């Protein structure tokens, strides 16, 4: 008996040390190793490269641990910090080969937690993980924030270099309500996100309610095979930011956000361009999106490694301060946004319009850390929008901010119906195809163009040159060339 007690005490001490010395190295620190690793071969379906990600599931549970068990001792009373008990359960599940960590009904006050490979965190009905109000409970880490890697606070639930992980409901995860800004006052450090996954594979978040107040809610970065299914997300900032990930599915989710409901990005300026981790193969389907601050879906403006192969389908966009969809970048980002396919949308409640395209001047500049010269002008190509129903949108399409050095190549708009107050303004495009655009209620011309070629343009009026922004200057080489540091 004495030996058993000593072994148990030793395990708890070791696990506590593990929790207190959570990994400081992040995906950025392991970048060189990750780039040298052989690529994972995954089956590609004929329909869309991202669809197979929905099949990604964690390993079949081998153990089931309850955080209220005596060995862990979580209280769920809403006032006692249960961080250590929750983390110990995750660590034990991991060392036993994986399985489920069950959080039963109760209110669990916790600081940052780290998921491990082959572990599912199940938050049951009536259970809520509540973020601690104390920033000391979110250890500093290297985090990606607005396209750059920098020092910031860890998120409420984290995973780094893990695989076959899941967070499932039907319970709730709620960030601290004392976090009122995206950055900490005084230091400027990025505040905690709610869920953050760095350099992970086979990630599933399902049947869960997620609430964050002023920072992004969910942020996968450098991940592969990620599925968000039937997740309800309320956030004072972005809902889901898909950052340099491959094979992501967002299916059946509901968004009520203060900024972009969904944002796709791949890094900013020379840093993101040199790292070169593309955001690719994304499927957004069967979602309902409402945004109070910007767009329902934003692609960019952090696009310096490229964004490609995105399919958006069967969605309802019921409110946005700006646009339902905003595709954006700026001179100095470089790279590309390509192969964007959008179909079967219902769009209403937009503050500015259905679609805006801007590759010249959206987002923060990078100064001497920009992509220089003509290479810094992004390439936009192959955008297709079909079967879209709009209701009283202020403007159907605003696309006058494409750079004439690299005109948007391939823009299809077909089977668009409903009502709008203003039609379409297009500039600097080639290989345009418009067909079946049947909208009513607009004032002025349905279509105004400048430097646009393609089909379906008959009846267009000349767009006033004053309404086409002057292209920004190319970025000149800095006195000292940028290097990753």
C-alpha cells in the first residue's frame, strides 16, 4: 500500500511539473523540421479536395477518464480553478495511449489547457469550461497574430504538434469576459483565443458551443485535416480563422461574430511569403453566418503564402456590416488567391453589398518587411459565383480595386437573382463571363466596366475613371534586405 501511494504521488508530481512547464516551442520553432518531413499522402476525392477531411476522426478511445474522479479531483463549482485537474486527466489519457477525457455537468474555471495526441475532450451536456480572468493562467508562447509570429498569450484550449485530437460537445467553452480587447493594454500582447491548434493533423471540433469575447474564437494554424461540424460560435471578434491550413471542412456551423465570421489567411509580408505555408483546400458548407463588424467570409488580407481551392456552398448569410464575401489583399503581400468557387447562397442584411474584391490596399502594411517590386502584387484568378439569391443588398458587386499590372484572370457570375440597390462595378479583369444575372430594384446601370474583357458584357456602361482607384506604388527594396529573424 505504501508503495502504491508513493507511485501515485510521484505520478501527480511529474504530471504537475509537465503542466507547469508546458512546451515553449511552437509550430514556428519546429518549422524547419516540419518542412523536411515527408508529405502525408491522403486520398483525394473527385468532387473537392477538402471533402475527405470530414472523415478525419481521432483514434478509437482506449480509455475513458472522468475529470471528477478522485485521481484528478476537478470540482466544477465555478470558483475553484480546475486547471491542474483537467490537465492531469489529459496527460494520463495520453500516456495510457489515448481515449476520452470526460467533463461532466458543472462549471469549470480553468486557465490554459493543452490537448495531446489521440485524446478527445468531451464536454458533456450541462458542462462549461470557463476561462480564468487572470492572464497569468495563459502562459506566453509564440503565437501567430495578423499574419506574423510574435509573443502572446496562449489560448484557453491549445494543441501543438498533436494528431488525432477532438473537442466534442454538447457542452460549452467560454472565454473570460474580462478580456475586452484583442491586444493587452500597455504591452500589446495578443490576448488568448478560445481554441488554437498549431501544426496538428486530424483535428475535429463537433457539436459544441464556443463563446469568446474580444479575441478570435477558433484559430487552426499550420494544420492538416481539420473538421468543424455543428459548432455554434459567438465571438466579439472573428469566428474561425483558417491560417495556412490544408484540408479544412466547416460544416453546419452557426456564427454570430463581431468581425469576420470566417477568415482564410496565410501570413503577411515577407515573413509569410518566405515561410510559404499555403491556405488550401477549404470547404465551407451548410453554415449560417451573421457578423456585426465586417464580412461573413473574408479571404485575406493576409495572403502572402497564397490561398487556393476554396469552395463555399449551401450557406445563409443573414447579416454583415460590410459584405457577404470580401476577397482582399494589398501590394506588398505577393502570392495569390485562386480557385474560389461559391454556389447556392442566400444573402440578406448586408451593410455594403454581396461581394467586394480588392487586391491593392486592404489590411496593414509591412514596410521594409514587404514583398518587394512586382512580385509583391498579388495574383487573383479563377473566381466563380453561381446560384446566389440576394435580398436588398446595397451593391451587388464592387470589384474596381484589381491591379492593372496583374488583372483578375477568370471571373464568372451566373444565375444571380433577387434585389439590390446598385449593380456591378468591374475594373481590370479578363476572361469574365456573366450570365443569368436577373436582379431588380437597382438605380443606375446594372453593369459598369473599365479595362474588362470577356462575355456577357453587352450593355455595360463605361466606368468613370475617377471611380477606379489609382494603383499603389510598388514596394521599393529596403536598405537592408529582409531576412527571417
